[in-house]
C-alpha cells in the first residue's frame, strides 16, 4: 500500500494519461487506465469513485469500440470534468476563505499594533508631562528658595550694615560730644583771657589816664587792639565752625578767579603782617579759575595766611602759590616761620587734640582755624595736608576743583 501522498501523485499522472487518450481519440489502454483509477481512488478511500472506475473498466472491456461504450465513456468523462471543476472551485473557495481569514487576521494584528503603539505613546507622553511638571515645579521651588535665601541674606546684610552704622554713629556721637565739651572749655578759656586784657587795660586808662605817659598809653591801647583783634578772629572762626556743624553753610559751588580771592584775603591780613614787617606775596595766575564755594575758600585762605604770619619771625615772608593740572588746582601757603615737629603736625587738624601754640610774639589761638580749613576743603571734595620741619617753616597744601 502506497503513502497517501503517492496516491495523490498517481492520480495526477492518471489524469494526464486520460487527457492524452481523449485528445488523441485512442482507446488503447483505456481499461488499464480505469483499473488504475479504481485502485488509486480506493487507496484514497473514495470507494464510490473506485467503484465507478471499476464499472467503467468493465464496460470498456465488454463494449470496446461500440457507440454505446463511447457514449458512456463520454458521460463518465463529463461527470469527471464536472466533479473536477467542483473540486477546483471548492479549493478556490477554501483558498479565498483562507486568504480573507489571513487578511482579517493581518488587519486585526495591524489594528492591535496601532492600538498598542497609541496606548504606549499616550503613556510615554503622559510620563514625559509628569516628569516635566515635576522638574518644573522642583526647579521653580529651587529658584524661589534661592531667591528667598538671597532676600534673607540681603536683609541680614542690610541689618548688619545698619547695626554697624548705628554702632559707628553712636561711637562718633559720643566722641563728638566729648570733643565739643572739651573744645567749648578751651573756647571759654580763650575768650576769657583777651577780655581780661581788654577790661584790665581799659580800666587803667579810664581811671588813671593822666598818670601814664604817651608811650605807656600807646602800649596799652595796642594791647587792647591786639586782644580785640584776636577775640574778633576767634569769634569769627567760632561762628563759621558752628554754622558748618549745624549745616547752615550751604555748599553752593561757583566758578571764580582764585587770584582775586587770594588778593582780597591777603589785604585783610596785611596790617597784621606789616606789624612784623613780613612780606605777603601772591603767585597765583590771573586766569586760574576754580569751581568751589567761594565763602569756604575765603575762610581757608584767610586762616592759613594769618596762621603763617602768626608763626613767622619779623622780616620773614609768606607766599601763596597755585599749580593746576587737568582736574584740580593745588594751592600752597608757605612761610619762613618756626616750623612744627612730627607730633605737632599730627594734632593740627584734630579738634580733640586741643593743639595750641603761641606765635612768635606770644600771639594766642585755639587751633580752630585749621579745623575749619580741613572741614571746608573736604566740603569742596578735596583734601589738605601740612609739610613742616622745626626751624624751616611750614607748607600747608590744599586742593580745589578746576573750573572746566
């Protein structure tokens, strides 16, 4: 017995042989072909067809070359072709159904893939949005936290700065109060002395005028005049200083010729210099202009020149010079006087030091004039210093803004 596949293959060959026999019209081997068909269909377990082909074999064997036989053969062949066609149609229908099933399966698979991809994409986008929102909120929180920390740190710094400033201001205030207390005690003492001289000499003259000769009278009058002049200058400086402390002297800068200010203030002091035969000289250029507060500059020049005359020996000299560069003017008031030690130079601009030194002819003073010079020069945005040696005179140097 042959395998199932071999019967199928044999059936295919038998169909080809039968087709060739019909096409050629030959009746040779017809009964053998039908016999083989019968065996093949029996092997395929299609017993009905096996029986039919057996009958065809018998008919063909009994009625070979007869018209009836041919008619039966034709009928068998037609029935065979019909069954074959039906079988082929059945196969086509099955193939079509299989193909439709595969197409539906593939379509469903594609739909599932698309649906899965869409769901995955949705979850992926959702995850990205969640991560983005998380990090955005986290970053925003971090920025807000950093900003708040910065604000707190700034407030802390500002508070510390305010506390330090208050502490410094408190220390300065205590120092200023102590300085002013000491300074007012000095002022009171220095005002008392000249008034004592004025009152004493004026009493002598008013009560015993005729008892003194002309020389003695002139001497006492000169002493009264000197004491009055010193007192006046002291009161003038004291007034200027008190006004500056109370911010009553408004700093309103203006453009003016420096040589005019120097000449005017030298003229105010020339009598004092002439008494000691001291030469006053101005070496300031006529075209030199400064931009400063004229009133404060007058106070500075007047105090420096009178101070130089005070500490210069008879027949000495005092001169005022000025040099300029692109931005400022350097003014120097120099004398041929007694000079100062390093210790004295450290005290001249400090009110709390209470520096006082008599002039070459015992002229007195409080040192307030140099304090005013320092304050007024600084109000004009510049600085002042002193250069001096014992026995070699002094040079007070201050600067002023140059007028554009």
